[in-house]
């Protein structure tokens, strides 16, 4: 059935609403087009200065601001699908307007944020199919189906033998205080045990200014005000034995870097014990857990294995097939 999914999307018109994040929206759009679909993209929010000002200075006005934003979407009556990824502060009126114009269309929502981080539960009954990467949300909301994230085609170019990998550990992600403190502790652990670590946290300038004004001291050797280029990120990942993942405390799902690590044959060290709930991905030879408050890693975990870990995780094509196969 899934082998014919590309033909199933041929000529279908999709309105895709999602975040502009590390080019993942472009990767998804290009794959859908490759599968035969016609795709119109509408960003879940504005990425101009106006949004940043409202978000930082007048957050109480953000709901109204987002309603105005969604009214700018070019809704027409010739869509076969509404495909939403996250949909930051999406108002129900937007979904209902789409349904009114496209009564035969299928509505699909995928959440790669949690309900805590991005409230979406008010929209669940308006969609035909709903998915999430978050273990807890899938247990909380009936009808919300668990589906982990994907790896894109370019990731496999960096899958290689790790015998001569330059780094033992690669610790990266978006800055938040708990993750930053965990990175500093892990750096001390790596130094004490002669492990080579590449540490990198991305911190937007506005967040950096906020922390500095609070009196915080930020170590700029591991914190950057510019995101790492994707090619550089994948190159580090491909040249590392173990990716260190400190999960966001507001979500229980597996981060994209976990999926992409396994797709490059990179082992994963994580503090997210919920990963064991995904029996298709979890295996103790390639995934280990640690306490980010007191990091300890068994040296045997860094032993290089020859197993191809890509079959544990979903390619973007397989991921889209699973999402659209019912629609």
C-alpha cells in the first residue's frame, strides 16, 4: 500500500502550514512535490520584527496578532488536504474556514511540540487525523497517534564508519538554562576522562540579552548567537561516536537530533528515559541513558559497532507515507 503512496498524492493539492525551522519546511515541501503533490506553504507565524516585538514586549497581545496572521492565508476551494505541523497558536476559525471552503478535503495535523509548549488540543476534534511525537500527549488525548520524527535524504550522506571519528561526543541543541548547565557538567566529565567533546548551543540574540540583563554569565565557547549551518551540523554528527541529548523538560518526545543521529550510525546518550517506550527505536547497544546532573558513561558504550542503525528510524518519504496513507 505504502509503495503506491507517491501515486496516491499525484496531482493532489496540499495547503501546508508549519514553522520555518532549519529548512525542514523546504525538505518536506520538496519531498511532497517529488511524490506528485502540488503544495502551497503558509508559515505558522510571521518571522518579521513585528512578531518578535509582540512576543517579547506584549505577549498578552499575541493571540490577537496570530488571528490576524492566519486571516492572511490565501484560502481557496480547490485543496485536497490541509496539512499542519505544529501550527503555532492556530485559531479554530482558520480551520473551520478551510473546511467550509473545502468540505471534501482531509485535515491532518502533526505535532513536533508538546501541548505544554504549543497548546493544540482545542483543534484535535477539527482534524481527521492527528499525530504527535510526544509520548505523554499521545496518552493524554484520545485519537492522537504516536509517530516519531524523520530523517531527510541528505542525512544518509554522512553515515559512515566511526572507527576514526574525531569526536567521542557531540552535545548540541537550542539553548535553555537546564541544557546549558548540563553541557558545562558534561564538559567537565569529558575533560576528566580524556574524551573529545564538541559542544554547541544556539541562543538567539534576544535571549542572550535577556540573560545578560539578569546578570547571567554565558560561556561563549559553547554558546553561539548564530545557528550552526546544517552541513556543518551533519558533518559533526557523522564524525562523532555519540550524540548527547538533553531533552526539553516541557516535552517527552524524541528530538530530531536523536533520529538524525541514528540515521548517521551515531549512538545516542540521552536523559530522556521515555525513549524506551518506542521499542522500534530503542536498543541498549546504540542508546544509553545518563543523569545530566552527574554524568557517567560506561566506556564500553563508545565501542564502534558496524550495525546500520537507519532501519530503526523513518526516512522522510516513509514518514509522509504513514501520515497520508489514511487520507
